[in-house]
């Protein structure tokens, strides 16, 4: 299991140590804020599953985690990337990495070890969907895991993952600049969020609808922007992956707002579009529908990429643009 952000809050900042590059070594806890000044010399990066010691900033990087790939693009470090997972179509925000100069290294869940070996990377970035294969990856390559346990502080979560990446690439200043933009976007979205309004966060897939709560990947709508759940967590029993919800339950909740993610569109699967799935008399009778307060979120950003520093800004801007 990844180390929680709260458990790490009090640990010291990362150190710069003159040690040769090697695989990750387990430690008793990874700092939640792996900060440090930029250096061309040896560095030590603490992450979710241990500590990685590098001779210097990574120059040949295989990226198996799409939020990190977005962060790397945002700080203009694409040239260090040598391999990405192309086992499925990369989402639109990361389309530039479909270029042939970035080698295919399998999928997020099942990276191709031989393909990675052929690239001779000095760093592999894993996390979330690829976190389960960290152990195998770290046997062969210097590897970091940017996974965090989601909290009620979206900017803090984004900061945790992005700062690890910035440290490993010697780009802490560039990451800090981008994180300032994330904070500005959050402040702008908060300023537009209506006080006291409630909402349902819905995801459609294969013609069905699930309810997501404050502990989900979409939880910033409740936690950070302050929309009250139109159905309480205890009533919905919504888990981090969502809980099935009927159209009758949506009608009964009668939310002020609905935020909707089309999973099929996000992952490139065929299926009825979210607007079609929700287009029925029960849903159309809700306050959200009749007052044109149904917001269809970009699934590739909210479901797939999520915490990249540029993607985070775009997520927040998307919500802010939909608010009065």
C-alpha cells in the first residue's frame, strides 16, 4: 500500500547525497514534500515505496504514469522521455507522446520489461495503475513510485507527486512555478463555487451510472470546491471507484448540480455517450437538468491523467468555466 500523505507530513526534506545510482531501497517513510535545491550532482529521492539514489538528474526516462508524463511536458522536459506505454491510445492531452521518437513500453498495468531494458533508462517513473509492478521494475531499473493516498487537499496531492518528479529530473524550480499556477486555478474555481449548493458526481460506463464521492478521484468537487454531496456517503456507500446508482435515486436526490464523467469516452471504448445515458424523464426532472447545471467533464483529464500539473489547471479551469 502507498504511504499516506498525512503520515509523512513531519519528515525532513530530501537530502542531496554523494551516492552512486542504484535501485530503490525501502525506508520507514517517504517525505510528503520531497523538496530540495536543483543540482547536477548526486541526489536522493524519497517516494511512496522507498528511496532512490541517483548520480544526478535523470536523462533517459521511461514514464509509466500519465500524471507524471503531463508534469514532464508542463515543465518542458519532454526530451528526457525515451519510452511511454502505448498499449492503449494516449489521451488527447498527451497526444504529443504518440510520436515514434517515444518508444512503446507496453501498458500502464503490464509494462514490457524487455522493451524498457532496450532503452537503457536511468529512471522509470511508476505510480497508481503501475504501482503494483514497482517491485519487479525496481529489480531491473532505478524506479520511483509517485502514488499517494487521496486526501481532501487536491493541491497538496498534486504537489506531492509533481515534486518527486521535479526532484528526480533536477527541475524543482520549474515544478514550483507550475504548482503556483495550480494554486491560482484552485483559488479561482473556489471563488466561483456557489455557497451551499449540493451536487452529484456521476460516471457513465457501458450504459450504466455510478456515483462517486469525496474519496474518489473526482473528490475535489466536494472537498476543495465545497459542493455538498446530494446523497450522503453513508447512504450511498460510495467507494473510491464509485457505486452503482439508479435513475430513481438520482431523481430522488434532486441535486442542484451534476458533474458527469463519460468513462467509455475517456478510455476509448465504445458505448452510449453520457448525455444519452442520462437523457430520460427521471433525470430530466431534476433541478440540475432543468436549470442547465449538468457539467460534462473531460474524462481523459478527470479519469485518466488527473494530477499532472498542467492537467490539474485544466481540470479546475473546466469547472470554473461552467460555474456562474
